[in-house]
C-alpha cells in the first residue's frame, strides 16, 4: 500500500468518524435573516467536515481517477433539477447556500460509489462504530447533566433544561432533557443511530444506538427502530428485544399517548406547514418557490404556538415539491430511487423514506444529507 493510499484511508476514516459533527463557521449576510432573526438554514457555513470531504475526493482523483459514471450522472441530474428552481427564487442567496452544500456532500457520495467496499470494509465499520459510541456517550452525559457537556469543538451547542424551546420529555410531571449529542435536534441524532445500526449490524453498535434512541424518545425513530429490529434480528436477539420493550412500555406509552393530549403542537404545526407547502407548489407547480426558500416564502404565515416557527415543512417530498416543483421532486425521486434496487439496503431506504415523511433534515441539515449520501454511495457501490 502506497503512502498516498494510507493517507486516503486515514482521511476516509476521519470523514466517517466526524460525519455526525457540525463544527463550522457561520456567516450572516442579509439574506440569512428573516424579520431580523438569523436563520441557520439560510446561513452560509464553512464546515470542518467539508474540508475532509474535499481533501478525500482530491486524493482519490490523484491516484485512482475512476469515477462511478452512474453516480456522477445521478448527481448531475439532481443538482440540475434543484438549481433550475433558482430561476423563480425570492431569496437567491439562500438557494446558492443549499446548492453548494448539496454539491459538497455529493462528492462524498460519488467517492463511496466509486471505491471497492471490500477494501475499506473495516474502515467503514470502525469509523461509524466509534462515531455511534461517541454520540451515545455524549447523549448519556447530556441526559444525566440536563444540559451541555462542553464539546463545542465537535459542534455541540450550548443548552440546558431551562433553555427556551429545548426538546424535553415530560414523564408524569418530571421533565427530562432529550439529548442532542452533536446534532441540531434529538430526532436527527436518533435517525443517525437507527441508520448506522442497520447498516453495520454489529452487536456493540446495536446496543449503543438502541440506548441513545430511547433517551431521545424520538417517536418516528423508535417506531422505525422497533420494526427494523424485529425484521433483522435473529430469534434469540428478537426475544431479548421484545422483553426489553415490555419493560420500557410505561415510558413508551407516555411518550406516544402525549400526542393526543398535552403534546399536540408538533402535529398541528406539521399539518399547517403541509397546507402551506401545497399552496406554494400550486402557485409555481413546475419550479416551486426556489431551493431553500420555504422559510422566506412562508415567513408571513404564522403557525400555531407561542413563538414564530421558522422551519421547513416536515416532509422531504412536500419540501422538494414546494421549493423546487415537479422538476425538483423528480430529481429527488430519481436520486434515491435508483439505488433502492440494492435489496440488502432496502431496510435502510425504507427507514429514510419513513423518517422523511415526518421531518426535513435529510434535505436541510448537514448531518441529514451526510447520512443520505452515505447510504446512497454505498448502495451504488454495491450495484457495481
């Protein structure tokens, strides 16, 4: 193995290890504000992970140069269908921010699609295993402390149980912090754990991921995790898993039943956002309102709740339809539809589609599209 190959392997390992982190430098031009409020989704960000991906792809081209043509064509089509929506964009700067982020993460996906997975199997396993273990340890520490541990160097944000708008779990009058890890929300942390656990199928990863998902009490991730575990585990582990579920049933019942009484706001907001998204699409059915323009376009429509809710619609397909129209939605469906043919990864793709029906992070948050293109690239590599 050459020195350049060893260096590439090291960078690849670091890319996987730091995949869940969000260390970056935000910039705040005028277009990233709505009603004088800074909006993270609209802000240009220079991420440490982006540097790793750029370096990884550059080294790969230097000594190999063989690129998966199918992956390249799929990315080109996807970027084209997203970029054309900028013709109708109200906030052009925000659109270019998202387009640049998609372009960088697509390098990661193309790299994965172009390499021989058998040669880097151990790197993928240990890189993602250590990432899950690290996030799990941080999540447990945050849950116990009820706030930030202090790993700002990895992108951990500063918060506590008393922070306004922080995600909490109410268990018969007792409030607990839903841990974030280095993610912007517990739901994204839970999605990361579900997807990586299914991808690796290692016992250590499964235990750490399951504990973390439980602490986040993310409803959609818990449902996806339960179905996936019952589908993929062998008889012995399935019995153990069902026994654990029965023990945890009182907590799970409280979490899910809350959606019908004191915790209905998230569902009401999702319903209102879906109606707004459909109205946006009907106004511009072919191109939408512009990539990354849902928040600026919907900012004058107040949603239920005590504060202004400036977030994308919580459904990746409705989001694509509203922002990029039929053309952009077609690009998204083609992008994720082609690699689904690899049946070994079908459970992961079903999880992504299910989670994407209830949240937006696969298209709007860095760790979300990191995960999407991780699975996408591996799937295409397996199809070669």
